[in-house]
């Protein structure tokens, strides 16, 4: 598979949104509104352009995408900056071929290089642990909505980064729709 992974640019936005729509069209656990979510994130203070990564085919088609945005983990004593991994999308014709894993690995590498120390994801409990994600409740980190513990996960990009962190995840307003 000859794929180029690179930072998304404004010129890619329309193609990326079309990809996201296609990727989530038949996803049971989706409201099929992820393409609107990414539009809102891009115009929010949570947006980190260098952590918006796309996969481009040899024909210059956007066939994969991953986005990390700023979130906070809050309790009474402190607020800790973290990242949300959402969404990650792969065109249906390229699913189950390792492209999602390539995007996640690249994104986590870029996030670590940018100095971020942790990532939170809401996703398939059988998929994300292969990248090191563990249930967030192991650190006392909770979702701001009702979700099974095994689907709400955290990853330390820096060992010990979540050691003294607990509380409720606060997503940017972009996630409220």
C-alpha cells in the first residue's frame, strides 16, 4: 500500500469531510455526524493543526484521517491538559488493511513530539489496547457521559503522566454540537 501520511491543510477539508461521512455511514455506534464534529473542532481553540493527519493515496484521494484535539481532565484541585483522539476514519475500501493503525501510530508519535503527555479515546475496547490504551478509570478518569468503562480509555505518552491525575474529562464545546 503506497500511502502518504501528512498534515491536513485547509485545501483538504472538503475531501476529508467526505471521507469521514463515508467511513461512518454504516457504523452502528455512530450518529453519522462525525464530519460536522471535525468542522466544529477546526474552528475551536481545541484544534491543533499539526495533529490533524490524513492518508492520501497515489491518486491524491484522501482515504484516511485522524484528529487529536485539546481536552482537560479536571478535579477540585487541578486541571490537566490532555488530548482527545477523535475521530479516526478510513475509507470503506481501505478498512481492515492496517491504515487505521498507521494513522494512530503516526498521530501518537506526533502528539508525543509536540509535548503532549496523554491521550483519551472513546472507542472499541478490543481495538485500542493494542496501542497501549487502558481503561481510563484505572487512573480515576471519568467520561462526562454514561459509557461502559472498557470503551473509555487513556494512554500515557510519557510514563507516569497520569499518575497523579484524576477527575472528569472536559471536552471542548465543539463536541457538544
